[in-house]
């Protein structure tokens, strides 16, 4: 009970090298529990299972940490962990990753990695997502060790504001230039659907795409940080309300009510 209790999940599956590397990085500084999808669940964002039952399976320990797999989504993993394993001891931190591939810019809205993080944040637990700009199954996560540990110790000591989580992305490099606390880059995905022709005579599609930054020269964004070999740390809020626009739209209230009545 003297060590912090950390719950780990991801969207690449319990077997992924990024998750195994994360557990090994933290095994000496925390009591670690893993509850992660049984297979890849990239792109599931905040999805959870409503039409099919879930199955938990005990898996082989990683660096002394108990590992469970879940048949559902990353969000399902967090919900099940709280239901089945965390009733007596609430996690001090929830961590998702380390993801194979970045989750910068608008990708945060699609990311299963960040889906688990946001679920933890909703549950009022300080939560962090870690991602590396390397999609290879055998990606090298060793350069991340020092930064991951340092950041976690800082969050454990100082906490995070309620309703705020961290989206942390690492460039693919052996040495990083530094750390940037930055905002999400604005951009859009294009060429997202690739049409193919099946030999049996019908058409089908692959979802793919190319990300285009709408502000490539802006030096305060996560994409700029990654492109310039910095670790990008982006505070991310659960509350997506635009309060400035909300105040402006309040001027509509009376007019909308009158129009609706008449």
C-alpha cells in the first residue's frame, strides 16, 4: 500500500510491446494492474459495448504485474477494472499506452488510447496517454523511459485538475530535444476512403487517409513539437463546451423561443 497503484490499458492489445514496455518501466515504482483489450482496438475512441457480453481472461504476468484481457474496447477495460478489481483500492493513476503510432492533433478524437484516458478522467482519476510516432510492432520504447517516469512522478506529486488529462506524444528518436507543453494542432484528414473492386464483382472500401495540418508553421502545437523532435504534452479536457460561444449564443434564447411559438 506504500507504492502508488497504477491501472494500465491500451488499444493495441494486452500483448503489445508498447504496453509491456510501459509496465516494465513502472514495475519498480508502483503496484501495477493491466486490463487491456484481447486484440487491437485502434480507432474505437470512447466506444463501449452495449450489445454483446464481455469476457475477462487472466493472462501471464508482466514484470510482476497482474494482467487481464477484455474482449471489448479500451473504455470497457477501464469500466471492468473498476467494477472487478478496484473496489477496495482506487487507482492513483490511469495510464494508456504506450501506443504504436502518435495520437496528436485531431487524432485524439478517434484514439482508443485516449478513450481509456478520458474514461479514467471522467472517473476523477489523474490519467495520461502515451504514444510513440512509430507504428512498428517491434518499435524501440527504451528512449521514453526517463521522460515517462519523470512525468508520472510529477503528476503523482502535484496531481491534475479535475476533468483534465494529459495526451503525451513522443517523436521517433533515440534522444529528444526537450519537452513542449502545447496545444492540439488543427488539421483534417483527406483521401480517407480507398475504393477497391472485389473479384466477385462488388466494390468495397478501406478507410485510410492523409493528415493535413492547417497551421504547419504554428510553433505552439503538438505536431510542430513532434516534427522538431520534442516530446509533446497536451492538457486535454473532458468538458468540450465552448464557453465563449455559449455566452454569445445566449442572445439567441429569447428570439428562438418566440420563433418556436409563432
